[in-house]
């Protein structure tokens, strides 16, 4: 896999232009984009820049972090608070994401999306109101373990960290999660599933594989 250096600003601009020309596989007008990566890869920053660029293109955009769709602590910590397999397989409520985010985006769907469902700090349901998205809107979902779930992303971006960079950039008290990301790489292969892969070892100097079909 070949990578080319790119600025963060140009990356967001190129992704927005490419994504603006995408269409949903089911013919719906609303699109879902995914920014996949470990917390250390700062997926929220990339999602935010992409949202700004899409806004400049006239798109209505909603950014949805998957940390707002964590399961309750009683389920997340069933096997202990530091179980990497549980972190990979059971921390995120994928059913709720399908129901509250992806389902409403389908052709004929309501467009009524819930930005978040669960507050991991209070361990209670949030009271965030639903957002009614217009035709042509884009939802950018960001967080870990997004690829391999069959989420209907019109554009999937994987922020890749080498094992060394992932370890360096992960806080010491969170390094118990590292085996989960190793499993994800081995079993899911996000670099093969993503439309675009961004090497993010140095957050100030990203590199990317380019857009699908280019070159």
C-alpha cells in the first residue's frame, strides 16, 4: 500500500469533494460517512474538518461519535473493566446505531436521527433531542471498530496507526485496549475495507492512499 503526504486541510477538502459526489447504495438521498480509528487517532478532529468542508459545499451535516452509543456499564464491564475482547465485541451498541442513525437514513426513512443515546460518565440515557435531517444531508460517524459491521457507509475512511505509534499515543491507563486493536487488524482488516486509508502516526503530517479510482 502506497501513501502520499497530504496536509490535514487538503485531506478534508478532497474527502468532502469526493463524498459530495457519492450516492447511497439503496438510492436514498441522505448519506453516511465513517471515520474509523482508535481514540489515539483523533477521529473526531478529522470528522470535524470534513463536516466543515461539506458545509461549504452546501451540505447539512451531523457528526455522530460512537462514544455516545456505548452500552451501559453493567454490560460493558461484565467481564471486568479492562477486558480487551469485551471492548472490541461488546462495548458499542451497534443495534442502537442501526436503529437510531443508519435506519432513518435509508431510502424512504424518516431522516430523524438521534445524535447520541448513552452518557458513559453518568451511565444514563442522554436527553439529546432527535435531529430532523433534510434530503441530501450527511451523517459522519466516527470512532473505533466501525468497519466490518456492514454499516452502509458511502465513504469509509480508516485512520491507521502503526503498532508503535498506537502504543505511544495511547494513555498508559488505556493500553489494556491495545490487544483489541490488534485483533481488529487481524480479523477485520480495516485497511482493506476502507475506501481511503490515512496514515496518522504523526497527526501534523498525515499521508493517504488517495481517492478510489484515482491514478
